[in-house]
C-alpha cells in the first residue's frame, strides 16, 4: 500500500498545467490541464492501493511512498549523513579589511591582515590532523580576501602539498568583490585549486556603483566587468564556476529584463558562469538607515521582483538559485560539524555574517601550535538537530532540514525558515524546461 509523500508541492502554472515537485527526491513533473485534476486528486488521497505503470513511476520519483514510511526520519537520516562527512571545511579570512564601502554591508572591519603565526597554526593543524579527514575544502572570505593575495597563495601551496602527500582531496572557493580579480590573479587562484568564485554585480553601472563603490567612493563596475570578460575570453579551463550574484532594490526591479538580456549577450551561455539573483537584504549593519527606501520588504514588491524575472527571456540562463531546491540545498555550511571559520586574529567562529558577536559566534582560538581550542558544548549547539514541530510538518523540510540559519537558532532558540519563494522558483524552472511531462 502506498501514500502520497508529505513532501509533495503542487501548484498550477499560467497554462493551468499542474506542477508537481517533491522536495526530498527533487523530482519535477507536470500534467496537462485536462489531466491535472486527476493527478491532484491522486496525490491527495490518504491511501493508494492500485498498482500500475503510473503509480510505479510516481513511486520511483518519490511522490508516492510506502504507507509505513516515516519521511521525517528519512530527512533526519539524510541530515546525519551530511554531518558524518569527514571533509574539513575552513572559512579563512586573510584579512577583514575591505577596499569597498557597500551601502548594505554589515561588517565593521575590526581586524586586519592574518599574521604568519596564525597561518603557521593553520598549516600545523591540517598537517597533524589530515588523516582524520577525507579531504580539505577552504573558503577564502573577508573583508576582501584578494587584498592579501600573498596569504592565499602561501597557504594554498602548503595545504595542497599536505593533501597530496596524504592522498586527500583539496579544493577551494572564494567570495570576492571582483575588483582585484584580474586575469593574472585568477590564473594564480585556479592553479591553487580555487574552482568556485562568487562575485557580486548589482545590476548595471549606475546602480552597482551607487551600492558598491570603493572605500574612496570611486566607481567599481567597469573594472569588475573588464576582469570577468577577460577571464571568459582568455581562460580555456572548464574546471571553474563563477557565480555572479546580482542584488536588486525596488528601484532596480524594472531593469531586470534588460539586465538578463545583457547577461545573455555578454556571457553567451558559457556554462562556467552562473547567475544568482537576489534582493538587497537589510543585514542590520551600521548603515541600516540608508536602506529604508530601497529594500524590498512588502509582498507586492517581491511579486513584482520575481514577476520581472519570470517574464524575461531566461531560457538560456544558468540560475544558481536552483541549487537551493536540492536535498539540503538551504542548509547553512556552518550548521555542519566539521565547518569552522578562522578570522584574521585566529578566533574560531561559526558564522560569517556576525563577525563582531563574541558572545554567540566565538567558540575559541586557533593556536600557532596547530591546536584548535574551543568550547565543545557551544559548538554542539550549531550542528545538533534544530527542527521544531512546525518544521516536521513543513513541505520544505528536506531543503533546509531546520538548519537554514544555525546562528538564528543559537540566538533565538527557534529555527529560521529559508528565504526562498518556492512558487516563483518553480514557475521559472518550468519555463526553463526542468519539468517532465507525464500522463496516465
């Protein structure tokens, strides 16, 4: 006997086709209008006895499950599989200073360059503990990490050597504003296994330069575009991904169709470039009062924002947003047991968004001897199960697993829902051809 999965999400598109998405399996199917009611009724039945080709297909896709299956426990098992992965993940801040003065930034730039003692401590720790892990993954973060390219290069070379000798994997990501990401810098990073890049480009020149100027107020857009197009044109490597994050304000929303057309023309379906479109967020920084008139807060403004994306010619664009809809796609990396942030002074933290919070976001210290000294009880609060009773009934549970923002849970004692608009994301994916048409 079968039953519909509690993680099925059903909705209609503009053509009155039924979109069926299972948040655990990731399966995406749709039914034509004349068959939509049949599928909707079938997937709302408490029990399903009949066995035929259709029910077998829906069972394989995860939309039907055995009647005695506890699906919440399946999510729990998947979460602990993630926790048991033995990859050491380190967010390393070569510096916490920045060459930009972004209007929505919440960082205070309290610390400078990471000194050589802390760098040696990181190397010593990895060398002494590498056999306990299957690999090492580093996220270069800041401030602006490329201000201290020498720290990145020095640590990268030595971590690569340690991992190679121990027959362990090594890869790295970097979050950079892109201003110093020249082609030469990119080649140096790629040589050191930096395969994933996040660069923020907030719309066109006028909006970007107003939101993301240099610290001296000079513009940044032209330099970033030059760097990105040089990398696209000159690099023959297929090993890297550059995620372009575009943050939009209310004022910028009408320009979305033109921005997407521009993106298509400039990056020409290059699979090495992905676009992540988001809303300018109020991150509670010192400049919060400057955001009041531009931040998208109201539901009608969100509808206009996503509607502009939907109505645009988007079939050629590789949206990084889609990654959120996979199993565990909205889990914060710091909700994983073996993930740590090492700030520029060697403090061990678990969140990159609240670097000034020493009460909730400081576990201990990274010593130059290579020892990580931290409070294990505080650390446990970040990666233990954080689901509420409400979470257990939520269709989105497989996506976030209650760990969308472990910092929020540590501070507030309740889980925070992931900031995704599922209806619009599914409509956009449908328009891009991600849904398989099925019939009975």
